[in-house]
C-alpha cells in the first residue's frame, strides 16, 4: 500500500515537471512571431497597425499552450494525488 502511494506521488511529480517544460515552446514561438513582425514593420511602416494586431493575436494563441501546461502541472501536484489515493482504500 505504501509503495503504491509512493509510486502515485512520484508519477504526479514527474508528470508535473514534464508539464512545466511546455513553457519553452510558447516562449520560442512568441519570440519568433515578434521578430518577424518587427522585420515586416521595418519593410512596410504603413502596415504597423495591422501587423501589431495580427502579432498580438498570434502571441495569444501561442501562449495558450503554455497556460495549458501550467494548469496541467498544478492539477498533477495538488489534485491528482488525492484522486488516485482514494482508489487505493
């Protein structure tokens, strides 16, 4: 019984750690989006308003994957161990 509890806690901790790694992807994607938008604005300054709104929409879409990973990590740390432990009793 104690081994099962330890394995559940270990699995939740490892899963939460892996979920936190998902923050790297949005960071890279947002940097790439912003860099390309700046590059486009330097070529055509009159398109600044349209490029800015499109860039912000792209950044918001990219950020959602990081938020999903963060929420998944929090759920694995705080909620999942208790849910799995009740099945052992």
